[in-house]
C-alpha cells in the first residue's frame, strides 16, 4: 500500500481536501481547533450541521466518493489544520 501526505487549513468557509487521483482513502487528524465535516456532498455549517471533531481526533475516509465529497468548516474563531495521509491500493 502506498501513502502520501498533505495538509489543509479549515477556515470559516467550507472546503474540501486536496484530491489525489490514485488514492482510495485517507486518515485525517485534526489539529489546533475543532471542525465540523460532512462526506455526503453537502456543506457543513459551523454552528449546527455536520459531525463535530475536536483537535486530536481522527477521521477515516474509506473510498474515493468520501474523498471527493468531504467538506469541513471551523467551529470557532480559530482555524483547524488537517493532517492527511492518503492511501492507495488497499491490501
């Protein structure tokens, strides 16, 4: 299984993660501040919509659809940082 790494800042505007054409999953660790996220293609809202994940928590994305549809937004005035390890070729 091959792996690659990237980071993404989560601000007050819902954003996705960098796309890697050959990857089929990702392990994401949240740093700095809590976020809300969705993987159904909808947009999370800071106050009410989406799954809440705190700093130090992990998110697992298990397929290309979840990678493509992932969106996150910060829940406080502090931006979160996502540390993303992509996986390619699940064995």
